[in-house]
């Protein structure tokens, strides 16, 4: 009964917090911008909002939910309730930390492997980084990462509201680290990731090799991939041509790349 009540609460609270967070970040981008010349309706805004944030998020959410139910039914693992006795806050902490480490390692590998880079390329193919651009990731990349994120919650018998809490944290933190807001978090940036470091991850001149963390910046400091110099990046995005429009960006993954060897060599030397 308590779990059912918690799920009902979070089904209302989660979208309310996400929308409120988006509005707060949009207001901060207008009042305290990191890049003052960047427009609210920048290039690709509607693609990121309608194609990625709404359509792709809901479609993949349905697919992953069905996949989780199928795996759970086939294995019977959810009936064991392996983490069911843990308090919800501890379940959330466990899944947040373990998945964040996975994301750091997989994200780092994506920038090292030409094959995996193609899967990740869409996320970097924006020349203007803001609260919305974090939603732009290829559907296959999201399918992999969110399956690894959410299916174990069900298989290990986690409380249903844990997934809703994680969805909320993911959305808020993803918007925050990409926000065009002039943030100065000081020593807190050693622990929690923020726009200061993540904007350098998207920098055109040093796109690869730095600041792979999502929520916890200490992974980068621990594994020596942190980069937080003075000044600002010269620009954002990728040097290779990339199409506009949601469907063309999805199909771009499967197109042959005549200069892929050269591009991979250039990435490995930057």
C-alpha cells in the first residue's frame, strides 16, 4: 500500500519537478547566460524538443518497459526481491552511483572507439549547448544506456518508485549540466558535475578525452580525465557535417562515411 502510494505521488511529482526545473533553467539562461549571444530558439530547438524530448523519450520508455517485463518474466528474478528490503533512499543511491560509473566508462569508450563514436555523434552535433540539447542522443544509444539503467531495478526487486525518482534525477541533471548558465560552484565541482566542466566536454577544440562524468565529477578527477581551465571554449559541436531533422539524424548512423578513417585519426590526436 505504501509503495502504491509512493508510485502515485511520484507519477505526479516527477513531471512537475522536471517542468519546474526546465522553467528555472530557461530563466537563468536569460538572466545569467554563459554565452550571452545564444538565442532561446537556437538551431535545432524544435528537433530536440519534439523529436528527442517528447517522441523518442516516450517511445523508448514504452519499449524498455516491455523489454524489462519480458526479461523479468523469463528469468523470475523480480520475485526474489533481492533489494526489496532496502529502504528506498538506499536503493536510489545504489542505482544512481553504479549507473553513473557505468555511464562514465561507456561514455569514455564511445570517444575512443570509432564505432561507438558514431552512436554518440548525434549528442555532440550541436553548435549551441543549452538546457535542451542534453536530450539529443541517438535512439540506439538511449536504448542501451536506459536498458542498463532501468531493467536491473525491476530484476533486483527495487521499489517501483525508484525508477520514477531516477527518471526525475536524470532529466533535471541532464538539463542542468548542459544549461547555458554562468555557474561558479567552486570546490563542489570536484564532487558534482555541472555546466563548468561539461561545456568543455562539448568544446569544438577539445571534444574528445575530457569530462565524461554525468552526475558525479569525482569520476573524472579520480581517473584523470578532468579538464577545467580558465576562459571559455572557442565553440561547440563537431567538425564533420551532420544532417538536420530528427529522422535524418537517426538514419545518419547507418550511412557510409568515406572519411571515417581520417576523422577517427584526427579525434585520437586531439
